[in-house]
């Protein structure tokens, strides 16, 4: 029967680029975090979007950047957002210009290996 078994490979070697001898898989943890941060950013600044209005209404989130979004009952999406919320708050900087209070936001250095 020789050699018909399942070949196992370490996940970190699968994430290496193909040029480096890996399979070129993306780091799924970092990919998920990046997508959740994008959704969190939209939750704060995309208040005109219907899905944002629905979530803000469902979880009773007021306008702006809430300090916390923790709730006792939540969906899987909201659970993911709760996990990245501190990173989103720390990386969002506010710049107030003129009397119009234009908001400029930058998200930098959010997704670092080892977070």
C-alpha cells in the first residue's frame, strides 16, 4: 500500500510565497482582521449606508466613534467587530480643521504580525 496516506504540511510553510517554497496561502488571521477593520471603519464613518444604520440601530450605537461596542447578545459579525474595536480606536486619529470640523482618519500599522 505504500505512499497513499495523507501528506501533512505545517501551516507556516503553506503561508510562504511560492518562490520561497511554500504554497502562497495568505495569513487568514491577518486577512480576517483587515476585513473586520474595514467594516469597523465603515461602521464609524459610513453612517449614510443602510447596513450601517441597521447595525447601529440594532446595537444602539450612537453617532461617532463609541468607546466600546460590547454587548451581551450579539451576532458573529458584531463579535468580530468587538475583538478589533480597540485596534480601530487606537489607529483612528481625528484632525479638526476650521469651524466645519472636517474629519480625517488614518489607519496605519494596524495589521502587524504578532498582534
